[in-house]
C-alpha cells in the first residue's frame, strides 16, 4: 500500500500462508500475499521492504518444483524463507536439499547455536517449534551459517547476514511455535529495520482518502446486513463522503431477534441516509415449500437482488456499489493451489444485475476480519456491533432445516436469543467464533408434567476459529449448556429436546446447511 512499508509474501501453496500475513499485520507491518510466479518486474515496482517465502506442499527435488526468481534476490531487500521457502532459497543459491530420512511433522525441538538477530531474545537455547517437511537442507548455500538444528541434527535455521537472507525449516507463524512471533518480529524490526506503521488509525485515514479519490462527487449505495463488514465499510464511506452515501437495509425476515431494530437505530441515530425495506413476506413467499439448502440460498440471493434493484432504481447519480470484500476473498482469487471444490454457494450475494452498471467500492479489501473490527472500534462503532459473531447472508433460513415458515422461524429466534444471552452472561462471547441454535426437522417424544409430548429437537452449535476456514467445536462448560437447555425447553413452546454439536470443520461445516 502506498505510504506504508510493505512486506511481500510469496505464496508457494502453504495452508499457513494467510497465517503468516496475519502475524505480520499483528506486528503493525503491512503485507500482501502474491503468487510465487508473479512477474519479478511487477513485484520490484512495488518496492517491497522485505520478502517472505511461504511453505508449500511441493518438493524442491522435483523437476517442475515452484521456483524462486534470481531477480527478486537481486533487489537487495531482506528475505526470510519458511519451510519450502528455506529449501527453494537454498537450491536457488547453490545449496543442497534432499529427502529426509525421517519426515518431521508436528511438535519438535531445536537447539539454538547462534542467538543473534533472527533467534535473539528467545529466553531459551532449546525452543519448541512446529515442523512439517519431507525434505531437508543437507548443505547450506555458500555464505550461509547454520543458526539452529533440530534434535535429529537436521538444519533448522540459516542466515547469510551480509545479504540479509534467512531461512527456517519450521513454521514460526503457528501457535505451536511459542516463540515464533518473537522470531518474526526480530526479522521485521531488527533485520529489515521496519518501523511498524500499519495501525487501525493509519488505515482509516488512508481509506478515507482513497474513497474520496475513487468516488469523486458521485453517490454510493451500500447494502447493510447488520454484520461488522458492511457496517465498517459504510462507516468509512460515510466519513469520506457524508450524505452522498445511501444505505439500503433489506429486512428479509430471516434475522435474529431484535437485529432489524438495532441496525435501524444505530445508523439512523448517526445521521445516515438509510432506506429500511421490510421484505419479509416477499422472502417467505418465495421460500414456501423449499427444503433443499442450495435452493434456499439461490432464492434468497435472487430476491435480495430484486429488492435491492428496486430501491437503487429510485436513486439519482448512483455510480458505485459498496461491498464488504475482505482480504481473504482477494487472496483466494490469486491462489496458487488451484480451484477448490464447491462446498456450498457463498453466504452473501455475489453481485447485482448487469444493467445497473455500478463500479465497485471495496474499502476493506486489504483487511483481515480482526483488522476490520479494529477499524470499526477506531471509528467509534459500538462493541456490540463490532464483535458480533459472523452471521450467514441467508440468515436463519439455513438454520431452520427443512421448510422455512414464520412459525418455525419464531421458535428458532426465541431459542437462539437464549443461546446468545447465556453465552454473554458466561463471558464467552469473545472466546467463541460463532455460537447459535439450529432447528432440526426432527421430532422426539418427551414428558412435561403428566403429559406426553412430541415436539421439535434443537441443536446448539459453538466453534472456536481464527478465520472460519477451519474450526473446532467449543468445549462449552456443562453448567452453561445446562442453563441453555433448561431455559429453551421451559421458555420455547414446541421444543422438548436440546443437543450439542461436537463436530469440527473439516469434516463438518460450521453451518448445518
């Protein structure tokens, strides 16, 4: 980004590449992920302050292994190779790499022989790290010194201090390398001499300037969902152009309890030009009799576009559509790992009809989710909005399994409110990435008083995650689960059984549909 020291991360296909970027950003340094085979001239034109080479699944011993351009090394900027990045750096500069006699995977220990710069201030000569490799460096490239070895005696870290080229065989970006963040900070600050100028305040100031330059004197229309991404995007644009922003909030009748009123109050009180469209009947009529989850998503997307189109057609001089695109979405568009299987269509609407001919304004496209939240707090958005759990675009329609009706939505809405209240009361909202209720198309026998019941089963789902790409089921305290179950069965008419979902992603997805 112009005006900021930038680190380029060359992506060789590692599952941890995004995590490297997150760790660098957490150290207040701006970075971007680029394909390993991006034209060197284009990368040089971006004037990187440092380069990080990611890990990857390939072997540098293969004939068609992903390569490293000599021209990037000739830029004279500091380079850190991680796992495959170390190996490709070694091979490119004349060292040797060979298959390991024993594949190292998982927790391991390294012995630090040289604790200057990269491995300084680790508070220990023997450090825990996370390994994941089948090849290893048998002879470092000329000019490189060995900084550390694994307990198996394999090269774990090297450096050519004269050229400021470094490499590690382990992954400093993962939590299983406890001092990994310290190592990355050593590279960024001590080796590369960066100052850490990437902060929420600096992003807000930069974004406002870019929005004004892009939009000029035109109007912008933004679809508000009540989620943090659209809220922060709207706040940035409103700060940049004021009343030339029109926000459209389409209430599809599939929101959680009280959310529509919260959105209207928050943005209405802040003086936004807000168009609140209650399209509940239109959505429910279109969903009548539909049980297939993909069909639900497509119907909801289609109706949303129709309603949004109707409103946008009444606005004059609208030339831009604001979208809450985040950096992970941008990264996926340039992934080196090839196409992924379609698990389900995207949670949110993918675009508007071509006849609208609107340019796209995406003020958050450089940010990860945690940075979006930090920017929101910087602009004074309430914590309740900023720390809201992710909520799918199709809303409760994909948490009511089976047909979506007003009656079943009411049951789920009441039960989900109890789940949210108990999570908050237990102080677990920040610890849980997403927590919610799911109404199943299953009925079970129960007993209430002296009467036999035959009513709905409700599932509770709560997961911990960094970015939603993978997730573990959250070990909800038994007493909290007990309170949720007791309250739901006692307070929500139509539910007589509550279950807890203990599935991780993968193999399950976070949402049930």
